[in-house]
C-alpha cells in the first residue's frame, strides 16, 4: 500500500514561500473586486459599502503585514531601487531575493496595493446625500469635492481593471517561460531549491494583532470616524 504519511526520506522539503494570511488576503481580491463592480452596477449600495470596508480592512492588514509578517511579505525585502530593477530586467537573478517578489514584481505589488487602497479610501467620501447613497465619511467633505471624488472613484475602477489585466498577463508570461508563480500563491510552497530554507514562522499573536488593528480601523471608519475621546 502506498502510505503518503511516510516521511520522504532523502528528499528536501518544499520551500515555503507565502504565508497563509498573505494568501487569504490575496485571493480575497479576485472575489471582492468583481463583487464591488457588480454591486455598484446593480445599485446594491448597502452590500457595496460593506464589501468596500472589508477590502479596506484587508488592505490595512496587508500594509501592517508588510512590516510584521514573514520575510516574503515584508516591503523591506521586495521594494528595491531602480538599479536592482534594471539589473533584474537585464537578467541578473541575484538582483532580487531567492524567493518572493522579484524587484519588478515588488513594484507591481506596491502599485496594485496603492491603487486598491486609494479606491477604497475614495469610496469612503463618495456619493451625494441628496441623490443616492454615500460613503461613511462623505459628511466630512463638501458637495463639490464629493462629486469630484465620486468621478475619481468610478474612473479608478477601470485603472485597477487594467492593472489586474497586466498582472494576469505577467503571470502567464512567466508560466510560458516555465516559471510557475501560481502554485506557491495557492499552496504556499514551491519545489526544493538548493540552499534556500523558505520563510520562517511568525508568532500567531502578531497576525492576531494586525487583524485586530485592521478590523478596528475599518469599523471605526464605518461609523463615520467618530472622535476617540
Ligand atoms: C482582482 C484581482 C487581483 C488582484 C487585485 C491581485 C493583486 C495581487 C497583489 C497585490 C499581489 C502581491 C501579493 C502580496 O505581496 O500581497 C499579487 C501576487 C500574485 N498574484 Fe494576484 N491579484 C489578483 C488576481 C490574481 C489572479 C486571478 C491570479 C492567478 C491567476 C493571481 C496570481 C498571483 C500570483 C501568482 C502572485 C505572486 C506573484 C509573485 O510571485 O511575485 N492574482 N496579486
């Protein structure tokens, strides 16, 4: 009988690349972005606002995780200067870390995260109180500014759609070159690599704290950011 529980004697273990919290946050994006578009197109405003706040909370968590998470989640590991990006584009593999985002992928990550964070933030102020629904922070801005913000919120959606298109094209490009980026983002690990140990564990309290802080911020904003004293 083939016992899959037996240790794989003599074989190096797979290399752990992405932690579970980062992966959960990542896969929430392809669920939330189309759902946010659909709810806006179909006037399901209560749901649109709730999902927008969930997206905001997840993005805030991802920002905190960029400082407190394991190596591959950390901005310090993958946000590199132009010299490293150019070296990577010239084919220098050593320009980036052995696992995680390449110097170019790091910047695409920052652009995607920033665009989604801006979009969720604009939504907080968007809308017209005399005509339809408003975001929870709409009363903090005047009608003219809210109008401009609403326009920006609508336009930015299409910018994000374009960025996601580019993101998927890049994943396909690497897949065609034989570099499978998708499996590690699903299962967390990739086949063994000589001399590479993979990400280490992070205390679970850190994840809990980051989730708590992100959730509290999203809730506070949902209630119109009342004074804390
Ligand atoms: C709305 C849709 C999507 C958005 C906004 C999005 C955004 C992102 C972001 C921000 C990252 C960086 C991960 C991090 O460090 O937190 C990332 C990585 C990644 N995404 Fe997506 N993603 C989307 C859809 C997809 C889909 C549909 C796939 C697969 C077909 C995919 C595959 C990947 C992979 C493989 C990586 C890792 C890239 C690397 O190794 O550098 N993404 N994505």
